[in-house]
C-alpha cells in the first residue's frame, strides 16, 4: 500500500510538473493573430494527454483515501473516546484535510478544463473579430484611395475642360450670320457648388497634407501629359480657325468674282460682237485654266480641312464618351461606397452587441467564479483545521499510549524484581521450613500436581500465544502490503498489546495468589515442620529444583514478553514515522496545490484584465470606425456634388458640340455650294471649249 501510494503521488507530481512545464497555464498574448491558431491546435493534443494523466493520478489518490476513510471508520469506540478526550497540539493552519483532497483535486481539474475551454472560445472569437476588422479596414483603405484618386482626376479634368472651353471661347472666330459662337452657361448654384467643393477640398488638404503631397507627386506626370495634349489641341484649333478664316476670305473673293462675272455678261450680241468675244475668250483661255487649277487646289485644301475637323469631332466624341463613362463609374463607386458603409455600420452594430453580450457574460462568470473560489477557500480552511485537530488528537493519543505502555513495562519489571526477592525469601523460608514441609507432604504433592496442571495450561497458553503471534505477524505482513489497512492494524496491535498486558497482569495476580496461598500453607506447615522435616528433605530439594525451574521459565517468559513488547514498540515507531512522512508528503502536495491555485487565480485575473483592455481597444476602434464612416459620408456628399458639377459640364459640352456641329453643317453647306459652283464653272468651261 505504501508503494502504491508513493507511486500515485509520484505520478501526480510528474503530471503536475508536466502541466506546469508544457502548458503552464501561461496566458498567450491575444494579439498573436493567425499564428496562434496552429499553436492552439497543437496544444489541444498535449492538454488532452495531460488531462488523462491528471485524471489517472487523481483516481488513484481517491481510491487510497476512500480506503483510509473506511479504515478510520472501523476504529474502536474506546479508542476514539481516548483520542477525542486528549488535548490537541498546535498544527500549522495551512494544511487541508486528507479526506477533502479528492473533491478539491477533482473540482480543480474540472474548473481548469472549464476555464481552458472558455479561454479557447474567447481567443477564437477575438481572432474572428480581428479578421473582420482587418477586412473592413482594408476595404475602407481601398475605398479611401479610390476616392482620393477620383477626386484628383475630377479636379484635373475639370481644370483642363475649363481651360479648353476658355481657349475655344477666346480663339473662335466672331461675326457672320451663320457662325454663332457658343457662350458657356454658368449659373449661380453651380458657382456655389464650386465654392463648396473648393472649401471641402481645402478642408481635406488641411486634414491630409501628406497624402495630398503624395498625390501631387503621383499625378504630376499625368498633369504634364494633359498639358501637352491641351497645347497640341490648342495648336490644332488655332490652325483650323486660320484655315476657316482663309476659306471664308476665299469664298468672299469667289462670290465677288462670280457677281462681277454675272454683271459683266451681256444678254444679246450681234454677230461681230460675238466673234469679237470669241476671239477674246480664246485669247483669255489661259485665265480660265488658271482659275480651274486654283479651284481644284482650294477644293483639296477644303477636303483636308474637313478631314481634320472630322478627326477633331471624333476625338471630342471619344472624350465625351470617356467623361460619361468616368462619371458613371464614379456614381457606381459612390453607390458601392454607400453600400459598404451600410454594411460596415451593420457589422459594427453587431460587433458592439456581441462585445456587450460577452462583457456581461464575462462579468457574471467572474462574479460566480470569485464567489465559488471564496466558498472553496473557506471550506478548505475549515476542513484543514478539522484535519489538523484530528491529527493532533491522534498523535497525542499515540504518545499517551506509548507512555502507558512504558509505565506498564516499568511496573512489570518492578513486579518481577519483587517476585524474585520474594522467591529468595521463600527459598530461605523453605530451607528453614524443611521439617515442616515433611508433615504436609501429601498436601504438597497434591498442590504439586495442581501446579503441574497449571504449568501445562501455561505451556498451552504460551503455544497458543505463539501461534497467535505468528498469525498476527502474517496478518501484519498482509496489512503492510495494503496501505489503507495500516491504521486499523496498528490499532488492533495496540489493543492486542493491551490485552497481552492485561493477561500478563492476570498471570502476575495468579502468581501472587499462589504465593500468598503458599505462604499460608507454609505458615500452617511450620507447626508440623519439625515432625516431617527429615521425611520430606528430598522432596523439598525436588520442590526447590522445580521452583527454580518454574522461576527460570517465568523469567524466560518475561524476557519473551519484553522482546515482543519491544518489537511492537519498534513496529509502532516505524508506523508512526511512515505516517509522519506520508503526512509530510501530503502537506507538501497541499502546499503545492494551494500555490498552483493562487497562481491560476492570478493568471485568470491577468487574463480578465487583458480582456478588459482589449475591450477598451475595440471600443476605441469602433469609435474610429464611426468617425471614418462619417468622413466617408461627407466624401460621398462631395462626390454627389462633383457628379452634379460634371453633369452641368456635360451639358455645357453638349451645347458646345451642338454649336460646333452647326458650324460644320454650315461649312458643309458652303462646300456643297462651292461644289455646285465648281460644277457650273466646269460646265461653262466645257461650253466655252465647245464654242
């Protein structure tokens, strides 16, 4: 039993040491992110194996302690009364009761498992919340970058469009009935919107100067490219305006020529005049050829101008379509941003509710656990006090029993010495009373026969006692193999030792009675001593020899009793030492468990503090997210304003395109007129040639 108990205690120590070394109940940092998920999966297997070891060692201790409680319950009532009436000694107040270690350890393992499960759940929830927050922050950053890019593009495009419209207004030719220059339509609400946008942009610049500097550096190249394109377009516009002016001048010149020719022609001529005109026409044929060549050159130039104008129209249409697409894309992005903002708000509300629910649950759980810990500590203290009192009572009872046994041994030795002295006196009296013993020979023979019978009975008792002691030794060996029956065996041995002492006392009383009877008989036989002294001298010698043998046997018996008593005392001492060592081990284990409980309480308090800090951090993050959402709302409002401004700009561009289309239509009509005139001129030339 001692070996089994030591093995179970060593297993429990090893399991607890492995628990402290492997897992250690150390709090992992909550901010480790996704790396801690793999560690948590690895720690689950080790925690399961350690829980099996804990449960195995705890079950073994539970069995041993239940067995010990059964043995203590089987104590004799007289022994209990003695142990309860004795005053308790001072015992340290930090030791728990042996019988209460089992529920403490079992509850502790359950409590540890429960807390580990809760900590794992909270870690998983926190990891999920962190992942969601990171995703939301990443999406918000992407939206923020896109919105910045769009605002910068819109500002640059608006500036380029304003510059282009201003240049076209300044460089477009004025005058003419059909050539009407479009004026840009600017209204006061649009101007107010521009001012609001400028103020919002200035506010954004004040908020994010570093970001605007980065944007300036990023988009400087694009601005340079756009400036180069604007300059090239301005050059093309100036060239097209010059060509248009030249064409208008040529058209005016041709109109004047045609009007002069029509006025110079004569309705009817005589024959001589016609011949003269024919001669003049033949002489002036080279002039017509020159005019035809000039007209062909002008036609080619007009065709080139039309091609360039068509290309510029296509480019303007492409730019207009690109602007429309960009506006649609901006509207779509604004709608997506609004949708994402609503999703983020809903998610933030859900996170807020979840955090409040977890906070309430954690507060309730903390209060319950604190109350439970306080109740457990009070119960442990009470049980430890009771156990200390019981152990002190047991120790005092054992010490008093040992003192009583020592007093009994001393008393037996004194009685033995007195018996030896009395025997010497009786020998002297027998030597002096040999004559008297001869008279009572018959009676003494009868008494000798009785003493022989008693001797036989004493020998039988000794044999029985030896057999009993052998059996008791076998029982003791069996009981040594079982630790739980040790205390009961000790108590039985103590009771048997008391019974043996009582038997020895009874035997001593019997011997004293026999001695008193023998003295009485000797006193009676003194009167007959002289008459029968010679007759029973030989018998007296034999009686003396028998008395010496009896004395030797009694001395041997006393020595055997003393040796057995010493053995029992040594066994009791060894049992007491083993019990003291076992109690010391249990005290150490209890101290270790108490320290571990304190460490666990401190660790869980630190975990609770960290959870509260994380809660405050998440609350701050939520407030930041709300502020960020408000900023996104303002940006969406600004984008709506920009969208309205872009719509107004598109309307202006539509009007400008309509005006340019009207001008092109006029130019085409003029070109058609020129072609008609050219056709008429060719017909006239053919007619002149035919003539």
